[in-house]
């Protein structure tokens, strides 16, 4: 095969071009052979050349931390894999280091030659760049396949979630196509004349929360631009080879959210032969402008330079998505979020102003105490920065989703501590316990956790709850050096308070003399203090220790006999999950045996409370309660029998801990089903039209029909008002025979829409 034929073979877009133009394009190219392990490009170098891979295999890697760490982010042996397409867009630098894994053969062009040719032959340029785009998609799919394994959509940070955001900001009127195009980052390079041409072919479409906008693997029909609402972009590895069925779509992994007006939802329909690379689902009511493929093709044929710019812009969009996906892969797979953020700043350093506040972000992220400043700054930049800064701020928030939620949790711990420490003297200890438990309940609800064994909880209070006790992760240490024990507070708030309406009484250690944070906190809660090996053990505290431990049995028994739950750890100290539990001390069991009637002992096992929550799920299992007298005869006097039982129980607890770890792992690996996106926004305020996200045209025809149906029909009717569940109730009259019923359901209506039309449809 001669050189010309080798160059042409498989370049299908050449069939759409005149012979002379094909010859000119091929004349500018060369066939290049590169040996195994040799570099094709180096990250951040100027991209002077563009290549298609003909044979062999190449790998992509990203260097971070001043080239001290290198992360692999993909490889390809697919024919015509594009290399060096960073040169088609500013800043014209390679985003990755590309190496030959095998001996490779490539076809090469100079970017300068291609730019000159495309300027004189824009339709050729369009065909060339769309072919590059088509061949680059599989590089993005490769990264998405890896990201789908992590599937962490529940960690995403919504746009504008700073303290100054309000609901009114979300409820702006739907913009006209030209207004939206003017503010869209994708269309910022187009002339006003081109924008008007594009606006003329825009079609407004409406989607309710949970509606599918398009499906991965199906032929793309056009380009979609978000006007209002929010969409989740979801991906399934199975759809890279064949279209998905409905069940597979629901099991797709959510990769990112599109939630800003003017941002592209779907791009694959700009040219023939493309399929959707992902599935888009409206997670809120959304208005989307659709630019059909047929209308775009007509426009492209009439305006070749518009077509060329459009192809360039799609490459810009895909390269951004690939860069962002690779950054997230580093943060997810290698657990280096801050490293990933630094790499983002490095990759954009050539375009990012040296005065940009984004340069502060990696430094502010290094300590828990400055995270609040980092996130406030990111939210501010996302609203007020340049186009580049806004995009980088949004991507940073996506990457930092877990750290953001962890920051909110840590901030919540500080606030609950302050509430307890500053509780007024007029508030009783029980009042402080109950109020703080409510706050902890709200705090723990926001983080990943798993609980099993509710059926094992006794119906009545007055029990002894025992649990293995885990150390605290240093990350959660408050600025005053105090550590709030997460496992015991979780049990108090999420188990005891939820079941019995009271968080119970805990047994807590006496603090050391310098632990003022510990003393300020627990002195307000009215718990039972005991000395442990972590307490001061000086000679002057010895007598106090003996007296206080002696009082423990009397005080604890009084609480239990009065119907209070008592919670303690028989270990007397804390351990890591992997080492838990430690040896059990007999105190709790001797206490139970001394009380008449004998209380139940309820075993609770916990796991992962000693770890950072951004990588783990807290888990808890309630085991079957028992009475000590059922296992040890005469436990108060039978020390040997009690010790033997405690050794046996400790061994059982080791198995229990393994169960709790497995429960956490199972919860962490569970797929996030798309049905979870069909959520209702909670708002403690009364509904009012200014607080609703509605489009008055969406259900107007349905509402007018219902108004005509309603007029003068029935006297004092029983009204059924809602969505299609009501509208499709065919036997309503029969099911409520003897009543004057009126069906005012209209298909797909959400709570916002029902509230919006309440005055027109339901009020007399």
C-alpha cells in the first residue's frame, strides 16, 4: 500500500470532499513511526502537531505536584485516536503526557498548516474537526467507565449554596433564545449575527422532574441548552456497545449536574452519525432550548464559517469535559482531591490571570479550619468570575463534593458544641440533652450512614445499651482540642432519641485537668461521670476516683429504675474499627444484675466512626437484647462465670463488627438509581407564587379544560386534586358512591404546580 492510500484508508469524512481538497489535505501530512516507551507529547508543552493513531497503543497520564506524581488517566489502541487536538483551541498546550505503549504508527499534520487550510476551506475544516470529535468521544467514555464505579451523585454541591443564596434567585423568568445564547459560555465566540441565526431555529421544550431528556446510545437529534431547572448527566458502561433498556437506564451512574442557564446539556446531535454519549434526566422542572440536527445542518451548509466555529467549539466543550472527568478520576480513584484542584490550576495557568483568587483555593483547602473560606470563595467566583473562572469554580466544587459535605458536618459539630457549652443556667440538663440530640439528628441525617436491627429495640425504655467504642479521627477535632465522640452521639440521637423520644443517660469519663473543652461540654448534659485510664490519676484524685466510681452503681440504678435508658461502653476506652472491641469490663453487667426487675442489655455494634466521613459510611447494628441472668448464674458473686461470659461476648462482638463493616461497604457501593432524582423540594415556608419554579405555559391547556369541566357541575363536591395519579382514576365516582366527587387532576403536575393553580381550580 502506498503512502497516499495508507493515509486515506479509514478517513471516511474524505468521501464528503472534492478530490482536489482531499489531495491538498493529505499532501500536508506525514506518516510517522514511534518506538515503544517513547513520548509523543509532554504535558503543558506547546501543541504544534496533530496526529491520528494508525497502529499501536498509546497511554495518557497527568503529572501533578511539580512532576513528583504521575497518574495514568487512559489508554487507547483504537484506530484514528486523535493526539494533540489541544492545538485546535487556546492555550494550544498538551493537557496530558502521551506515551507509546507499543511501537506506533501515526499520521501527522502541523497545526499551522491545518489552520491555514481550514481558513480557506471551512467546510473541509468542519468535516475534519467533526471526525476528530467523533474519534475523541471514546477517550471520554473510558474515563466515565472508571468514574461510574464511584457513582457519588449524593455528594454534589448545588450551585449557589452559599449563605446569601435565596429561592428567588432560582425563579427567574425563562429567557428568550437570543438572551440565553448571549450568556452561554459555549456561544461566547459567535458573532451577534450568528447568534440570531441560531436563535431562529431554537425550539423550547419542557421537562418535569424525573423526565428523560435523551438516552445514552440512541441517535442524537440535536443540541440542548439549559434555560431553567437542573439535569443530571448519567452514564452506563453497558451502553457503549448497545442501547440501554429502561432498567439499565435507571441503574446508570450520575456523573455531573448541569444547573446553570446557558450551559449545554447535550451536544452530540450537531452532526450526522453521532449517538448520545450519556443520558440526561431532569432532576427539577426544566426548560431546555433544542436545536435540531436537521436545522443545524441547513444552517451549516449556508454558513461554512459558522459551521467551522461550531466544530471548534464542540472540541472545546469535549476537551473541557475530558479534562474535568480526568480531574475527578484523580480525586476519586487516587483520593487526591486537593492534588486534583492544583492540577486544574496548573492546566489553566496559561489562561488564568495571576491575580485570580482561584490560586488561593489549594492553600485554603489544606486545613479544616480554612475550608469555609475556600468554599465561600468558590461560590463567589462561580457567580462573579470570568467565564474560565466560573467553569473552574464549578468543577472544583464537583470534585470537592465530599469534602464540602464533610466541612458542613464539621461546622455542624462546632455549632452543636457551642449550643451545649453556652446553654443558659435556666435550661435543665435534660433540656440540653434533648435539644442537642435534635441538632445531632439533623446533622447525622446529612451524611452517609446505615442502620440495621430496629426490630431488636425493646418497646419500653429503662434498658442498658452497650456498644463498642471507637476513637475519633483527628480531622474532627474542634479548635479547642475537644473531640465529640461520634459513635455515642449517633446512638443517642439516631437510635435512642428516635425510638424513645429521649437520648438517654451516658456514662462519660472524668476529663483531665487541662481538658476545659470536655468539661465545658459534658458539665451541661447531666451524664454520669466515671474515672478511666484516660482521666487524671494523680494521688490527690485517687480518693475522689474511688468515691465517684462507688456512686456510679447507685446513680445508674436510679436512672434505669425511673425508666431512663443508660448507654455505656464496657471497654472503658476506645479503639479503631479494625481492633474493636477491646476487653469488656464487668461493671455494666454487674449493674444490670443488681437491679430488680433486671433490665435488658441491648448490644449495639458500630463501625467506621473512627474514619473520615468523606471516604466512609458510618454503620450501626442493633443486636438481640438479653438479660445477664440468662447467661451467668448468680452474676454478682460468680466472678469466674461472668469473666468467661465477657470473653465469649467480646469474641461475638468481633464478628458483629465485621457485619457492621460489611453493611457500610454494601451501602457505599450501592448504585444510585435515577428514580432518586424525582425529589420534592422541602420548604418550611408557606407556598407563594414568588417562591415557585413554574412555567405558566406548561399546563395552561390542561388547566383551561379543567376550569370548563368545573363550572356549575356539582354542589359542595369532594375534590381530588393532583397529578396523573388522580387524573387517571377511572372509577372515582364508583369508589366514592354517594359523594359528589370532582376530579381535578392534571398529568405530571408537581406540588409547585398544584399550589400555583390552587386559586383557579380549587378555591370556590
